[in-house]
C-alpha cells in the first residue's frame, strides 16, 4: 500500500478547526450559505410523510443495487463495451491516474477540460496530470475558482462556497489575463465563461464524473447546472468518465427516484438545468459527440466498506451534500478544516476507507452525534451509527478472526483504555458507585477548577450537595 | 408502534420505575426529585432501584462497545415488574429505548430482555403527557421561557413536541422560539472534551440565540445540554440560567396540592 494521499493528524485538524471558529468572517459566510441551502431544501419537501416514503424508496434502491453490485458491475461493463465504451478498473488512485494519463498521452494531450468530479479530486488527478506535463482545467465555475486560487473544494457540491464575491473579484483581476476588476457576479461569471469557452474548443480530452451508471442500458447519467458538463462530454474528441464502483444501479427506472432526491437535497432544485444521459461515443454518420469514450471505475477502499454489513451503507451515498449543509460542526469550521477530499459527515465515514484510520481517525470524532446528518440523508445512511463504529475501530485492534480495517487501532491509547476500564468498573458496581457519589458530594469543594476541554469556555462542573441516590434513599427511610 | 411510527401508550399505571441518569444523580438531583414529585402528585408510586448507575451512553458514543455492554447489562435487570421506566433525560431514554436492543442483538435472551425493557422506557415529558395524561394548573406569574431540546430527545424521543405541548397547558407561560432551534448545543458528551473549540463555538451560538429571545429562563429535558449551556453562561458572567423542565413544571404548578 502506498502512503495515503492525505493524512489528517488530530492535532492539525484541531488547529485548523480552532482557527476556523475564531474567524468571524468564515463563520458568518458558512452559516449564511448553509442556512440558505437548508431553506432551499426544506421548500422542496413540504410534505414530511411523503419525503419519508421517498427516502425509504431511495434507500431500498441503493441497498438493492449494492446487494447485487458485482453482477451489476459486470453487466454494466458488458453493456458499455457493446455500446463502444472502453471500461477500465482502478483499485487505487495511482492506477486510476495512470489509466487516464495513458489515454491522454495516446492522444498527445496538452489540455484536459474537466466537469465536476469528486472522484477526480479523490485521486488528485490534477496533480498527476501536471506531473505528466499536461494541463487539467476545471470548468465548473466553483471548481475553476478554487483551482485558480490553488485551493481545494470546501464543499462537494459548492466547491467555492467559502469565498466571498469580493475575494473572487480580486482573484479574477489578479489571475485572469486581461480581466478588469469587477464585483458584479454576472460579469465575473462572464469572465470565467469567456476563458472556458475557448478551452472547450481546444482541449483534446473532456473528463466528467458520473452520478448514476445504469447497468441494463449502459447509460452514464450526469447532473449539472452550468452546461460545462455537456461541453466536456460532447466537444472534445475523447471523453473520460470517472466514478466510484458504488454508483451503479440496475435499471433506468431506478434513476428518477434517486435523481428527484439528489437535486432537491443538494441545491433545493426540483431538477438541475442539465441532465446528461450518455450511452456511447459518436456513431458513424453522427455529427457531434466524442469519438472515444472511456469509463474508469475506481475502488479506492470502497470494497473494504462493502465487505462489512454495517459499513456497506456508506456506499449508499449519492453525494448530495445535505449532511454537510445540516451539520453544526461543518457549519462552524467549513470544509478545508477537515483536510480530506470529502469534508463533513460523509467525509468522516468515507475517508477512513480511502485513506485508512491512521490518517483519518480524528474525523469521526468531530461530531456531537446530533443526528442532523442522518435525519436529512436522502438514502437514509445511519451516519451517526457509522461514526460511532469507526471511533471504535480506530481505538481497538481487530478481534481474532476478524479482518482488520486499514489503520485499525491506530488511535488506541493505553491511558484512554484504562480510563474506560475504570469507568466500566465503577458503573457496574452499584455499591462502589454510590460510595463514589457520596465522596464526590462531600468533597465537592475540592472539585478541580480546570477540567480538560470543558473549562475552556465554561465554569467547572461541581457535584450537588447530595446525590439523587442519597435523597431517594433518605425519603424511603422517612 | 403503528405503521406511521406513532407509539401506542398504555393506561396510567399505579407504579413506575425512575431511572435517574448519572448526570442528574451527581449534578442536578433536584431535577430528579422534582420529577418524582410531579409523578407522585398524579397518584403514581415511584420506585427507584438503588443499583442503577448509568445507561452506558458515554462509552457507546466514544466507541467502547464492551464497556457499554457491561454497564448496560448492569441496568437491564433492575426493572423486573412490568411498570413503565421513566427517564428524565431524552438522550438516556433514547439510549435505552433504541440502542439497548441493538447492543444485545447477538444474544437472543438478552435481546428479548432489552426489547421488553425498551418498550417500557418513556422520556419524562412524554410520560407526563401521554401516559399520566396530566392537566397542569398554572400557578405562576406570567413568564417568557425558551426551550432547548437535546438532539437525542428530539430525534429519538420527539421530546420537542411533548415538552411544547405540556408547556402549552400553562396559560401564563409564553414559549419563545429561538433561531436555529433544532441545532445542537455542542455538548455531545465526550465531544465537548475532545473538541473544545468546536463545542464552545456551538455552545456560544446557542446561548446567544437563547438570549436573543429575551426569555427569563430556558428549559431543557436533558441535564447534559443544561449543564453545557449554564456553565457557558456563567463563564460569560451572564445571569441567564436554564432549568430542567421537571423543576420548572413543579415550581409553576406545585405550590398547592403537593403530597409528601
């Protein structure tokens, strides 16, 4: 195993989180943006029981698809091959990058235009392309902005949501040749579009993600709002689609129920401006479309999640981002603090499979387990339960006979183990527990004034004068 | 439960068990005592098994399943009669009602015991409203209060609805809404110790939202949230303090008719 692409030390995460919560500007911009998205989503789901029926249906489709995943992937490959699409399998990010770079080299590529694809972020394709001496240019406006500034997306749906209009205005004036300073949103988008329009025409390769891959028809479905996805998948001579192996569904009829929840949950849209269904390259006699079409199916740790009954539900995800929008932690610290490609609750449950628990064990702890993520998840992934499970796997070695997760036990600590063993010893011995309560109340004046993280922003906790146990016992006697 | 997820409630019983919770036991015993007083005023006898300690949630949410199981097992058989088990905390009630059956899922005998117990677990406000079917008499002066419902209470036990309905029986109590009402206060058990910066930011936002309502006090059915918010307010030198719902209800309605 190569070193993970990203490593998130607990101390670095905590430092970034502390810096983020101290940044009033970041706090208010994320709060406002998330409030906006929450309200947009809520407006799309006025009927709570109807939403629950939709979520149950979507969950069943995803569970059904995952239950048959190996068969569906084979069927998808057969169907796509029949349709003239080359299908590639990549177990690791390195393999995926190599496949894409090989294709690019074959076509003497100088420029690749990219539609939005989180899997391409996951494998850090742009770096790999740059290392191979080729340019990969993001064409989604948000992705274009963060790429221009040398940043990474801070949200899986709205990558530049952390940036203000003024920051983008300064960035464009500085980095886009010939662009005059303007903070008019329409003009800024116009500047970006003018740059990109020319690039679409000159790029040798267009790359896109995939929202749903339909096995029975060999159809790649792609959701987008800007039309850049359609440009990337139709204008260049070669189109490479890249996706995780979990995105497959069996039938075309399984797409609409998922699509209806995806766009409503993500941006509060009943449907996106564009919905592309791609089933093959340009056929003889057709006047447009790519001459060559590839699909790269990426594992990158997904089979680890797949192999476990509980963790498999991680793969139900359709990448709407609603869990992030509703997460009080994400809202406070933003996406960059996480240090992983996928931030927020979904990032905390998916990253450990991709990067290992040694690199990511802090992420599942960055949650108060409030349950907002699980409540809004359109495919009903029990995210809080998975966070708890991953906290456990990070702190315990695999039991005999169990296959360890990547990085299993990486956060194990003798001290913490002793604390919990002591805790269990106390709380399983009622007489000892009552004696502890008696002492704690009698010596309440000796309560330490500094109590770990608690007293950072709170006065110390102090036991009451008499425990409830003691008061109830006294009452019984009288 | 019926198909719509609504719970069927039993007739008002003559006797109940109280599971006091570890936080109430040590830090807010008055809330537990006020819950007992309210139940007794309804003519219900309250039994408090002396061997009870903690539901096990701290270890559960920290990823220590063995310790969770050991502590949960120590509570499982403390309630032998078929009486309701009243828990004056939405989060501990949620643990016993929803998570116990899953903790013991690998042992059919313990699972059946855990499921039988889970069926009898009621969060305190839920019990007052739907099982004891109280009719509260408001004996207090006009008051404006805010309500903070713990996340587990809200999402696992529906406490925000029960508490609001109960408070609705008090004509001189106005319940003010605060912004981001359904949002977490940042407690999250060990989360508040592990990620103090994030937890403090969440608690800070919550106390600001509560203050903006102009309420004299805020109420919660969970001691954890209440301690988090009260100690945050104290550190800021702010006079606003929250109360457990049981305490507030007893003080507003209990001046007369108290039976000791």
